[in-house]
């Protein structure tokens, strides 16, 4: 397994925050709060928001990838989009 259950939960949260419009549900937040304190959840939310803002600023200015990923040994272009946990 590439990611732990908690890591997949955090990735789902980040993706839900990144959706336009955002798609964060009460259940998703409750899941986070079962692993993190409220302060930790606020910090996680702030970090995700800053990265989203940085990405949108880059897009607005037409800034693109510098190609570092293309030169990494063993890099893969496949997506690692988090999938919901099973039933």
C-alpha cells in the first residue's frame, strides 16, 4: 500500500479543499478530528490553503513547471489521486 489510511484521509481532505467549489464535508472533518487535535486540523487546513493559493498565483502569472520532475531518476507521470476507503 502506497499510503496509510491517515495519509489517504489527509489527501482526500486536501483534494476536497482544492475542488472548485470546495467539497469538504462534515464527515471528512470529523474523520480528521478523530486523528488530530483541533489546532492540528487548523494548521493542516492553513498549509493546504497556502499551497492552493500559491498554485493559483502561479497559474495566474503563467508560471509553469521547471521540469525537475522530468529529470528525477525513476519518476513516474502516473497520478496518485486518493481513492475513498472501501465499505
